[in-house]
C-alpha cells in the first residue's frame, strides 16, 4: 500500500469508513490513498497518520487563541480511550483522522477486540477486508485480538464478508449478523468451522439460513466427534422462516452445548423438532418458540425434560398449547423464572393454579390475551408466587379489580403490571399503586393518572 512508508512500527494505519461527502474528503476529492473511488456508496478508506496539529474541520479550539489547548486534549489517554470504547467502528475510524494523538489512541489494541458496523450504506464486505488486513499486520493473515463482530442491520453484508472473518479471526467468540438477509448457510458453516471458540451467534432475520453445521471438510477431519466441536452456547434464529425440523435436528446434533436458543417465528418447527432438540441439548436454560403455531402440548412434554435447568420459556401465540402443556412444564420445571404464554387461549385458571403451586419462584409472567384466565387464577398466583415482579394481563377479559387487589396485597415487589384493555376500576389501580409503590402500571383507563 502507498502509506506503508509513513506508518510507524508501533501504530497501524487506520481504516476510515464513511461516505464520500464526509470530512475525510479534501476539497471534494477523495484522498489519494483511498482503497476505492466508487461514487455514492460508503467504502473503506486507508490513510496515513494525520499531522500532530489539529486540522480536522469539525474540531474547534476552546479559546480564541490558536495555541490554547482544546478541553478534550486535557484528558489523559486512558480517559480518551474509555470514550472511544463507546463508539461504533466507523466513528472510531473517523476519530483516527483528527490528529496524531487521536490516531495513536484510536488504534489502541484494547479498542479492537470488537468491530461494530451499524450503517446500512456501508460496503461491509470491503470494510471488513480492510480492517482485518490492518489488524493482521503484526501477525500476518491472523487477527488474534478480535473477539466480537457486530454487523446487525448491515444489509449489504454477503457471504464474502463472513468468509473474511472466518479466514482471519480464529479467536472470534461473538458474531451478530441479524437482519443481513444475504447471508447463507455456506458462510455460517465456514465461520463455525474455522472459529472454534465461537459461543454467541445471532442470525435472526437471515432468511437464507436453514441450518448450523460444520463444513464437510471439518466434519470429516473431526469425525466421529465432530458433533461436539461447535462450542456455540447462545443461538438466536428468530425469523429464520425456512428453518424446519430436519435443520433443527442438525443444529442440535452439532451444537450440544446450547444454553440459550431463540426460535421466534420459525413457523415450520413442530413438536418433532423439539424432540430432536431435547435428545442432544440437555443444558438449555432459555428457550423461545413464540409464534411457532405447530408446537402443541406434546412439544411441552418434550421441553419439560429439561427439568430444573429451564429458567426462561416463551410460548407466546402457540395456539395449540393448553392447560395440559402448562402442567407438564409446571410439574418438571420447578425453577422456572420467566414464562410468556400470551395468546395461548387454551390456558385457563386450572393451568395457572398448577403453575403457581409448582413454580413458586416465578418472577415474570405474561398471560395476556388468555380470555379464560380470571380472578381465580390471579388469587392462586398471589398466594404462591410472592417474588413476582412483572405481570402482564393485557386483554384478559375475565380479569376485574378484585383480582388485582389480591395480587397487590401479596406481591409487594411487583414492578410492572400491564392491564391494558382490561375492565378494571380506577380504585383498583390506586390500590395497586398504594401497595406496590415501585410498580409501573400500563393501562387504558383515562381516569387514572
């Protein structure tokens, strides 16, 4: 590159990521050392260290005298680095263009454990290529410091960008590509195969992702133990609409260490997929199958096999789940802390009673839009779940002020109560407020304020 002669051994050359009309362009022209001259898109740019003197047009001295030091320059290095740590990667690269001191601080290794790109206009593939190339200068072709890559919402990310990460970042522990719908299975396979320490993977909204598995080459190399080689513990596949039971089977067989799994709106998943999941992934603590309309009470029987390990469960809008499924969960998952059953219209007071008597440590419960739950169910909750902090009863037609008063008189730690579209009086809401002083009440009663 043209800037190699100007770069010191201790400080790498920064990569700027910003649009062509940004302050990084001098006199309306791109810097002569930029890596791209494409007009109208955001690209990755490489430049030499700026001069010691402040020249950036956005920086103004605090005094009328040019020689007086700006207020921010009075901060010690560690304070400036702390401020820089809150910036996304593209803004951090802009800071490196301000002055020589900021250039050195912006490329402190502690700031480059994470790459966070947030703009939809960024040419993410090129940005990742430029950044990893610079971060690999001390260890050719391998970036040992980078542990987290967050490019959520960057719709221009493609498999090419993930291939770059897979090839250069063997120490990667966290990858978030939510909303990047151009990402496919092949690139994900490469990442999980070449980054053995990857623990956190978010592919929510990546509609082309139907499975998580090792590449064929990695599977052959690690056989027969390759099923235990993917160390992912946190997996979010929300809105991966094409995911089916067979894909979930493969995921479970390869990701046996899963503790957090989110399958919201994976509408093709059925009870059979959950059966596969429980065979291999016995350490799951948090599970969401919200809006998976084919999941029924049989699926709850499978989930109940997690027993006391399960702490968080979301089955919202799973219309096939009834009191039978709730009884399975309540009987075996006694340490459940969070349950979202909103829209499960088959749940009645009997299901709530069984839940309250067996899951006494419940802290958060959402049974909104369950028309068969009445004040009787609330009484069971109030007399058994004293640690309840969040309760949603939105659109529960059978709930009245009497039930709310019983809850408020027993659950003093209540912090959030949702009674929107419920027929409750102002007096009942005031009673709740008197007994649960820290409680935030969401309501639709215009007379209460």
